[in-house]
């Protein structure tokens, strides 16, 4: 039921193929987020400070995760295009060299962060009660970042080929490992000592290692035959490395600019709301991460589907994949946001029952505000899939630069008390408007909505100017493509009928 023949990706009904491709990815991302929620769930039974310590480290983890994107997503986009053009040897070569890019780039940033974890925690503005636990958690999780980067890159190759079930299997193995390891290591069972926050980090690390071993087994042909790495593919190819980096670097930059703002925003939350504010923000961030799982799965499926259709010289179908996917996500997320708005208090109680009254009220408030903007947040993911699948990855970078730096951060600064001069991650902020930590919550929601509307307008503009037609020409080896300037989509009545 969840199998998709590769021919259907370029010829089957768009909506159905997208859903079938996305379903295992959604399940995979649910499992992935469950890994993170496991930490919050168990540490919520330890105390508010434990939740806050992990919350302070999350933006740094996400910021460094931008380096993973360079190799992992750049590889996925290129492998999908070569798979669509039936160039199997080139696709495998991209996979191997993309994994090398992911390993090298993430190791370069992980090592100094592990060495200077305490200094990084101090820069975040953590008070002495939180700094030690934050540094410990951060150092352990970041130490295995290169392992996760290689695993994500190989997983994305299976996604590019349409084998999304393989990715789900790997994530399921990871979460099962963490499900067992986390409570044992956090609270101590038998001969295992009680490690608290460090135990949560170790459980996450073990889950990452298990996932890497599983996906490498699949790539070796053990249990799967959809995508396989052959001995001939294991050769350093500098031209391929440059190709992966050229596609992935703007996406890494996109992730970096957004996550740097999140780092700064967490600092503002700590200043304006203290431990209660950080804990509330952490609960909201965890729930939002779970909520966007369907959109992320749809984005991953759409990027692969768009790439394969461009490789097969079907630009109209690539465009339709973007619009159909976005419409489905927006409608679904309107309903999802309404549910979260209505049950915000209960969700906060479930995840962190030991929050103080202030922390609980702030968490419920943030969950309601987030729920109201989910439709825009989800739709942005699928719109970006259209640009990314067409190798227009710089658009994603610029879109997030505007969304986070021109909209979200300036509004969030209003949370800072008027009479103080403070430092958030080494950046002086003085003075604020004294609106309180709720201003940060509104900054997130407003930037989601404005970002989606602006990106949607630009998508209409670029598609009318032939973005997908030019991308298809480049992917199939044609000349003269300009990445969205000039040309036309070239859709015929027959192509439109085939897309229904």
C-alpha cells in the first residue's frame, strides 16, 4: 500500500503519489520528534530546571544542524534529478561524495563546540543553576552530530529514489533505542547510575548510532534493493563535491540564518521570562516540531518528486506537485492549529506536569499563538520544496533571511524590559519595549504568516517566468537555463490532463 513504482513518480496521479511517498516520511518524522519528546517527557519529571537546560541547548543544536543540510539535502535534490534521468552511476557517486561533505562539514563545527561547551552555555545567558547541565547535554549530543549527518545523507538517497519506507524503518529503530535508553540513563536502573540530563543526551546519541548502522546495512543491499551503493561509487570526485555544495550551501545558509535568530530569541526569552519562560518556550518548540511533521514529510516527498520530474523533462508536473502539496498542507494545518488552540493547557500538562503555575500559563499561551499560525508555517515548507527541487535553493536562504531577521527578531526584542541593557548570545540589546515574553511568542506567529504570503507571491511570479521549464532543461542536459528568468512552463492540455 505504501509502495510507489518509480514510473508513478513521473506519471501517476500527483495527489495520491505525494501522499503515498509522504506517509512513511511523516511517520519517520513523528518517530524522529518522538526522540526529542522522550527527553522532554522524562526530564519534565525531574524538574523545571532540567527542561530549561535542554531547552537552552536546542537552538545551538539546530544552528549546527544547518551544516547537516548542506550535504544531506543537497545530495537528495541531485540524486533525485539523476534518478529521474536514469543516470544510476552518477546518482551513486553523488551519494558517496555528499556523505563525505556532510561528515567533513559537521565535524569541523562539532569539535570546537564540544571542547568549549561551557563557554557556549554561558554565551546563551544561562544562569549558574542551568549552565552546567546545559553544557553537558550540548557536548554529548553535538559529539555525535557527524554520525547523524552521514546517516541523514544516506537516508535522503532512499527518499530521492522513492523508497520512503526505508527511512521510516531507520527512525523506528532509533526511537526504540532511545525509548529504552532514556529512562534507564536518566533515572538509573540496576547497575546504571542516575545521570539526569547527561543520561538524556546519551540516550539520544545511542539512537543516532543505531540509525546510522541500520541505513548503512540497507545501502549495502541487506534487506532493500531500491538504492544500493556499489564499490565503484566509493571514489572522491571533487566536481561532484562542488556540485553538492553549490546546491546544499544556500539551504545550509537558510537553516543557519533562521537558527541563529532562534539562538538569540532564546536568550531574549531567558531575559524576559526566566526559567519559567524558557521552559514554556521549550514546550512550545517541542510541540511545534511535532506539529510540522506532516509538512516536513510532504516537503521531502515533493522535493524528490519534483526533482525526478524535472530530470524526466516534465516541468508542468513539477509545478503541479508544488501547488497540490501546498494546498493539502494548508487545509490540514488549519484543522491541526484549531485542535492545539482548544487543548493548549492539556498539552502543556501532558508534556511537563511539574511546571510552575507561571510556566504552565506561559506554555499554554504560546501553544495557542502558535496554533493560529500553523497553516502558514506548514504551507511554507511545500512552497520551498518547489524552489529546492528546481535547484533554486538561494530562494530558501533569502526567504528565511527576511522572515527571521527582518520580522521575527525585531518584534522579539520588544520583550526585553525597557530599563535594562542585556546581552543575548554576545549581542547587546538595549532597550526593549517591556512587552514581556509574550512578545516573543507573537513574533514567531507573525513571521510565519508574513513569510508564507510573501513566498507565495514570489512563487507565482517565478513560475510565470519559467522557473520549472528552465530547471528541466538544465537537469536534462539542455543549454541556456537561467534559474527562473525567461521561458515558459510549456504545459500542454495533454500534460495537464495527465497530472489529474
